[in-house]
C-alpha cells in the first residue's frame, strides 16, 4: 500500500495540487494534477506534444481537462524537501509566500503521465435562463477558470454565445504594447461592424495587462459587446472584474452567481451574491446573500420575487413619505390661523396613533402580499423586468410625484375643511358653533380616509387580508373615536375631545364635507392613472390588461392555502356566477405537481385545468 506523506494544497495561482507518497518498496514519489498550462511547462519528459494535442481536442468538445505528472525523489532530495516544507509551514512571517516558493521548488522536472477529460454537463434550462436574462436587459458575463477552448464551447452550448455572433478574442498577450494594440483593433472593428452582435473572449493574463494601463479602452470594448467571456481566471481576478464593473461610470447593479469555492470572492464583491447548492461544496452558499438549488431558478428569483419586492419596497418607502407629508402639513398651515401659538390641530392621542394604528396595517399587508402582475406572466415575459430597471420606481421623479401629491392632499384637507366648515357655519341645528377640536378632528378624519383609500388605489392583488385591514382601519378609526370621545377618562388632565366626534358625525354638512374632500383628493390621482394607462402604458400595464382579459384577477387569490379549498369554494363559485366570469363546471383549482414554476412553492395557488376561453 502507498502511504501519504505530504499534501501540497491547491493554489489558484499555481493551478495544481500535489501529493508525496511512499510506495511499498520505500520509494518516494510526487504525483501532481492541474491545468495543462501549469503542468506541461514543468514537464521534461513524457508524451508532451501528443498530450497537448489531446487536451486541445478535449477542450473543443467542452470537456474539463487536467494533466497528471509525477516525479521520483532520491533519499537526499526527499530529506531536503521535508526540511524545507517543515520550515515553511512553521514560519511565523510570510508563511504563504514561503510555502509557494517551496511548492514551486518541489513541482519541477516532472514526467508527464497523461491527461483527463471530464464531461461537466450543463444543468437543465440553462440556455433558456440566459436568453431570458438577455431579454430582460441584463448583460451576462461568464467568468471561469476553464481553458479557452472549453470556455468557448460551453458558452456556445449554453446560449451565451450565438452561432451568428462575431467572436472577438483578446488572448495570449505577454506585453502591454501588444495588448493595447489588440484592444484598439477590436474597438475599431466593433465600430465598423456595429450592426453585428459581438462577443468578447479574454483570458486571465491578457485581462491583467488590459486592466493595468488600458482599463478605459477595455471597458469601452466590453460595453459594445453583447456577451463577454473571461477564461483562465483566478478567484481574485473574478472579484477584480466585478469591482471594475461596480465602479464604472454607469454604476450598474451587479449580481454574481456561482457554485464553487473559486466563486466566493466574486460573490462577496458583487452587490448581490447568489450561491448554487451543487456537488462542489457549500462554500459559495455560505458566503452568498441567497442560495438556490439550480441555475434555472435564477429567472424566478429575479423576474418574479425580485420584481414583486422591488415594487413593494418602492411603494412602501414613498407611501410613508406621502402619508407623513399629509399628516404634518395641515399642522403647519394651522399655525397661520392661531397666531403661531403652538396650538395643535390634532388631539395628542390622534398624533400618537396615526402611524401606529390608523394607517400602518394597509401598507404593511401591501408590502407582504402585493402582486401587481400574475407570477406566470412575469415568468413568461422577461421583458417586463425592464420596467423596473435603473431604479425607475424609486428615482427622483416618482419620489417628487409622491411628495407633491402629499402636499396637494394636505392643502385640500386643510383649506377644504376650512372653506366648507368655516367660522360662519353652524355645526348643529341649535346654533352651536364649529369649535377648534371639531375642525381638527374633521381634518384628521378626511386624512385617515384619504391616505387609506390611496393605498387601496395602489393595490392590485386583493385578498381577504387586504380587504380586512383596508376597510377595517377606517372602521377602527371611527369606533375608536366614538369610544375615546364618548367617555370621560379620569386619568386625562383635560377632556377636550369629549363628545366632539359624536357632534361631528351628527352634522350632515360634516358628512358632505368628508365625502367631497376625499373625492376631490383622489380624483386627480385617478385621472392621472387613467390617462397614463391609455396614452403611455408601460409593458407591465399592458400585461395587466392582457391578464385581466384572460380571466386572472382578484378571484384567483381567494383560496391561498393548501386546505382552503373547502373553506371558500362556495363563496368563490357564488361570486363567479354573479359576475358571469366562468362556468363552475369548467373550473378546477388544485395543486399541480408538474407545474414548472410552483412545484416547490405552495404560497400561490395555480390554475391547473382552467379553460381560459370560457372566461
């Protein structure tokens, strides 16, 4: 039996790994495996030329290649090697550099044994996923440590490179001058053939030269290429490329996805890192932001979940600014009418509960459950992802719109209440005048109803939870105000709100003012939405219209749980009969085990046998 003596660990710079063993006869042997670029130059004997030809043939077939070599040690050589290894491994300073020097000293004068070609099959639906990413406006770069021929073959098979694409190469350059000249020629060629799609192939050595003094020219060439392939990349080079893209003038959002230890530095460098749980260990998964089981799940992660959560977060942030602008501005305007005496417009309890109870739940449920387009539509139409690219929903213009809308509503709240229920208007038939706290309560009531209705206008996906919290928030406000103003509370220093809300609701003119002001506030927003949808509809809005016509709407969300069929079947069928939406005999809601998008996601009910032509 062979006895293991030493292990020379893999190093991405050396691109090889070795072991020193003792044969049954007592002979000391070194076995080395690694990339042909690191093994062949260190081999002095064996079928070197023949092996090089075989390696190139394997690479053209898309196989991952390795070369294997060995070396015999004399007792004196092994004694010296053991001494050097011990000194390097016990060094307190510069241990890694000293180990690298010793490894290079050991791994020389090798005798080549041969080469291996291992087929690394692509996962299913890789080509479809990459094509979907391209349709969504996402530029895909492939960073790999594979040989040049292997990387190009795999890129062609997975759809990263098309057969009709003009492949440009920046490989095997040893000096800055030749690399710069090649970059200039590539840039000129791209400008001359601007109609044709170009793909760029660059290896690690040429990339290091290009980034040293010609970074701007290199990035210009890459931007004009539809696809970029970087081969023979060390892990740190992968991270450097990601950092180069992050710091480019366009400031793009980068996403790195990988399944091996070589991808960890790249995953950590990108804005978003995704690890694939594969056979190469869990290092990538442990260092990533998100983990998925297959590469094909990336499309659902981006186009469905990413799309949903971006819309939810964008609306959540801007709605909070909007409703607080509506809340504070009337208080500011009131100071011009109270001689800047710091008199509050709202009662202190209302000031406390506005953001805690009265307006918090609708936007919370929206940010958890909103689906403005059906998931199947988002998955099947990657182009819809372009509508949220470049932070379109959370940029300056949308934020400015929400802020201006908040000020507009606040002015309507205050001056509308002031004009309709002014100082010369009697509240009750007995001549009792309109008081300070009643005026503030009227403004607050209009505000709570309007901001809640505004959230309802933004909601596309209505479940029973949305209905409960939206209308329940308004009902809770009325019930709380009646209860709070209908009792004399002994622990309060003043009873300013006693019977105020009851008197407000007993006035017909107050009800008229509430309805008129709420309609006036929301009318402008509704008109704007209607005009934009008809004059300048986005791809998402067109998809919503198509979706509405195909019979997928809020009724599809009524049964959201696996055991919810029996609970809401009767209600759903009754509503469908009343609306004339579908023939009950043709509808069957069930979980579809063969569904490609939701086989492992039971949070959304799928339509398995619904005939859309009957809807």
